[in-house]
C-alpha cells in the first residue's frame, strides 16, 4: 500500500475566535430554551394547581393505588430459576 504524508493542519487565531463565538452562540440558545421551558413548566403547574387546588406530583403515577397489592420484586436469579447454593 502506498502512504502519503499526513496533512498538516494549522489553526489561526481567527479560527479560535470564530469557534469560541459559535460555541457561545450555541450555549446562549440552549440557555434560552431551558429558561423558556422552565417558564412554561412553572405556568403549567400554576394552571394545574388552580384547577385541582394542589400541586401535581409526577411520582404519584409510579405509586401503587391503595387497593393494589404490592408487586413482588425478585432477583434475576429467582426470575430465571437459578439458585446459588454453596
């Protein structure tokens, strides 16, 4: 196989400045999106609490209802029927 010399890359100060400006612009866009999402979530929570009279807890969906039996949690070995007896 033939080989060629590696390509030399030179980075100029202008390249660094443009890179930093682009990175700052992208970070600003991300920060603005996070702030907008937080504002939307806060207004949505206040609207939902106005209807129900209490704050909504997203973890409530994961909790079993009072009448439901607790799910039996088994280890991987118990699920596949392997016992580790020594």
